[in-house]
């Protein structure tokens, strides 16, 4: 009789399974531990014989713990920054019409090029922020860096509230954008490090929910307030974050172990995962082993592109983030009211944009529930194809409107339906999932530089798209602009199908092994 030990259940106790090696599969009974996990051999050949020893036994059903209140509270407080970032993307939608009106708070009305720059310069700052705050995250920690990120956002919104000069508007939006770029770089790292393999996707999508809520906020109230009061109201989530995140959120366990703060790491793990002290100590030892392994690996930009696995990870992560932007999301949200006014719809633009924002929040919430069940790749494919169809149809509406088709009066609902389909499709995958993938695919030794580069690429493309949209729509037409977005989404679906791998339920070591093949 031969005995082998296989794994450990959640309570940390060893499970010993006794099996007769000479027993065939007909006489082998299922082995069950005290957690109810059933173990069966998984390496039978075509004749029912074992290919190798019973050390290849693995759980048929994985039992995972529930999520703790402490983890949800930490995620909520951290994602107040994501809420503030979402505000920045749609802030221009209710504000630009006021700046272009005779009742502008500036010393003169702005023209189309100035409006375009106000909307798009946020993305310039967002392309700078990842490098500044990504470097800081490794030096002073994730928590302190997230707190620092809120400072330029606060300064930027104060500038926007109290100035009457368009040049200060550029500065305010640039500062706000720097913080926004830092949010998407550091908060994704932080979320990935405070969660586990089984809930990482869900909590990464919660970031998307808060971004969607932030996008909805200007749609909901921006049109009914003066620019000054609206800007001051945008300070509230930043101030709540500063106070409560500072008091109640831990730094990430990985960073604490990396800097030899083992007791703090144990306390953080106990609270985040609701585990015993003994299990927390074991988890810290595992993190130490990972850190020791990473310490022998070179980091930096050269290592990122030297290794096949990290190189392919960068192609996937940055490719998804570029696709996210060339699908046209920032152009659509930033100029939402202008788009609805151009359709000639009888529904007031303010009401229509609120409808779109509400649908966006609901859809991201659904995504956070199903992302661990359906996987990243399937959601991204469905999202990209849906976005492509919706913007192509929207372009067709504007094309027919330009040529004054009489029957179009019966299709007044089409642009709203297309925009709703676009928002649903985008937030089903293209919105939250690329950031989830970004937090999953890179090992620690290149995570900061890789996240910064991918995020900067994302927001650099976003700047070009947002800047070009009003100019291209005036030069070529609204229809052609949306058709370009639709074609980009179609090519993006091909990229996802051929290049992307599924990362659901895999840790970074497993992901890198797949990418290195």
C-alpha cells in the first residue's frame, strides 16, 4: 500500500489520501476530504490504465471562501478615485455647450478647436500620469501613491471652478488627467494584489462600475448647475476618498512583503481574506518565496521586451486598451449632448444622456457578475462585435439624415437605440475587461513599467481620437466618423480571436507559461 498527500483544504489541514496502486478504475472509490472536495484520478489512458502515479490527483470541485466585508469596503474606498476618473471623461458633455453659449463663464465664447482641446487634453495628462505614479507605486507603496493621485485631481477641478480663462481650463484638465492616468495604472495594480485568483476579475470589474457611475454623474446633474457649482460638487468623492481611504485601507500584501513588513502583511491578509493567523503566516511565506524569485529577475523596460511571455503580454494588454479607445468611447461620452442635438431627436439631450449613463452602470454591474463564469475572451468578443454593429448603424442614420431621406422621420428612435446598444456592448467587455487583463498578465518585476506603458499608450490614443472626432465629423461628416469606429471594432474582434488568451482563474505564473510557448 502506498500513500501520498495531495494539497490542503481551506482550513490549512493536510489531507492524506490512501490508494492502492494496483487497484484499477472499477474498484477505485472516490476519496473525499472534510471540506467535501471529491478527488479522482485524472490521467487515465485509452485503456483505462493510469499513465503516471497518483500524485497527479487534483480536486474535481474547488471550494473557495466568500468575500469579506473588509475587502468590499477597501475596494469601495479605493474606487472612489475611479468614480472621480469617470467624471473627467464625461465632464465636457454638459460643460462645453455652456462654454460655447453667450452665457459662458469664461471671458469669451470658445470655438470648435478650443472645445476639442478642452475635451481631449485630459488624455494628455492621463498619458503622463502612469509614468509618474507607476514609478511612485514601487517606491512609496500603492496606498500612498493612490492618496497622492487625488491631489492633482483636486487642484485641477478647483482651477476649473474658479477661472474665467480658457488657458487655465487647459491646465485644470491636464492636471485632472494626470491623476486619472494614475488611477487606471495604480488602482488596477492595487486591486490585483488585494484580491485572490477566484475573485480578481469581479473586483477589477468593480472599478468599471465606479467609472461608469462617474461618467453618469455629469450626465445626471451637469446640465442643471452652473459650471462653478458643478465643478465644486465633483470634489466630494475626492474628499471622501482622502479621509476614509487614509484611515481604513491597508497597503497591498505583496508590497508589504516586498518591503519586509511581514506583520502588517499578515494583518492585511487576515482582514482581506478572513483567514486564521496561521494561514496568513503561510500566505506571507508564499509571498516571500515569490518575492525572492522575482528579486533574482531583472526588471525594467528591457526585460519587458526581452522575454517572450512578457512581450506577448504587453501586446495583448496594450492592444486591448488601444481597441478600447479606437472604438470611440471617449468621443461618444465627451460629445454625447452634441450628438443627440445633431440627431434632431424630440427627446431632450440631457434626458437621453442620463438614459445612456444609467444603462452603462447596469451593464458593467452585469459584467462584474458574469466575468468569472463566462471568461474574459468571450465577453470581449461579444462586446466588440456589438459595438461595431451599433456604431455602423448610427453612421448609417447620420448618412441618411444628411441626404434628407423622408422616411427617416419614422426612425427618430434609431440613434438613441444605437447609442444604448453601443454603451451596453462596450461595458459588457471593452470597458472593464482590458483593465482586468492588464492587472493579470505581468509578473512583479515588470508590472509597474508595463502597466505605465500600456496605460500611456491607451490615453495617448484616446487623446488623438477625442481631439480628432469633432474636427473629422465637421470635415467628413458624422456618419463617416462612426463608420471608422465600427471598422476598428471589427478588426479588434479578429485581434481578440487570434491573439488573446483566456486568463480566467489563472495566476500570473500560469499565464506567463502559456504566453511563453
